[in-house]
C-alpha cells in the first residue's frame, strides 16, 4: 500500500533532506505514513477507509463545489455556521473531509456527543430516527442545493472515529517501533484532497494527530500530483524518487505486536488515554 503517492509526497516536502525528525501523512482510503529524516525513513500503511474523502458518510462528498469544508457550532444555541466550497451564494451539497473533522470536533467540544460519538444533548438540530439513532442537522432540505437534508449521523461519526483511530494508531506504532514518541517531531506534513485545508487544532482535539505544537503542522494538499509534475519535468527528480523508494523501510502493521491494541484505544474521542491530549480534555 506504500507506493508512488507517498514517495512523491516525501520528495516534494523535502523530508529526505531534513536533519530534524519529520512525519508525513497522506490521508486517503489507505492512510500512508513516513517517519524519518535525512538518515533514515520508516513507512507504514493503514486501512482508514474512504471517510476522509467523504465516502462511508451519509452526506459525504469530495471537496468540490457545494462541499461544506469548515464548521463552527455555538455551544449555547447549538446553531452551526459553515463555509462552502464554491462561489458566493453557493448552497451546500454535502460534507467533505475537513468539514467532517470540524463537525465532530465542535460536537464533542460543545458536549453534544460523548467520547463514543453518541448524542447526549437534545435540541432542534438533533433528531433521531425510528431506531433511536441520532443525527445533527446542518442544513434543512430548503437550505441545501439538493433539496435533501444535510446531516451527520451517529453511524457517520462511528465510521470517522474508526478512520481517525487508524491514522493515530499507525503513527503511534511507527514511532514506538523506533522507541520514540511524538515529542521528538519537528515537522508534520499532512497531504490529501479533503478540503482547502485542515483545521489542525480540531484534528488534534479529536485525537486524529499527535498533540504536538500547531506550528509544526503543515497541510500540503495533493503532494502526489506535485511529485508527478516534478517527475514529468525532470530526469533528476525521477532518479531521486526511485532512490527514495528503494531506501524506505516498510513496517507491516497487521503483524506488528500491539497495533490492534493501539487501534482500539484510539477509537474514542480523543483517546482512551486522556493524558495524551491534555489540551483537549481542558477544553471540555
């Protein structure tokens, strides 16, 4: 699962030139991760599912026109405010990955959902189906571009928690395989077509990424495409990317001791070990 996308991303971020310990994360159906610096690079892949790209989410979509890409919620009134991809006046069509991250973070921050992603506050925005499954309504049928309600359900939230748990536990396992932890990271590069940018504070708040200083994070967008351009234009880039692929050590998570335990522990908001995310707990 670690192939051209991640190798191109490592090339374009210049991780291979860094003296400092750096992390590269490519968000997609397979979360691909590289840790290292100019001396070594360790890689792994985890099955995160399509949630980051809007798949497996009832109102999910890619980050195209009409996608809700950023959300805030007034904790007192439970009223949402959101930003939509596209021209001014564009009505919402659905939620892309960055909007889902914001949505879950805001619901958790406001105490509307609990650590398992279940609704624990009631209000006009929280509705339940005949089975009691809750959902939060972002836009009514009259407010949406499709004439259908835009909402996030408990099932959606569960899918996304599993996806973020896969990413966090993969990072944790990769670092621990080197007897290291996130405190040594100086650069964290995040790639993937999930919106014009990720609110890293919210991503850390829900336990998707390690709790390191925000200034160490950089969202680099579609780094695989940037790497492909470089390869098309430069023989030297071709040679370097091939060299990076040969020199990268792959860690197989499915057979790694402790990975499944790490994954299960990460499938909560933000994590079963609250001490890993002190700022998140303080905000609650």
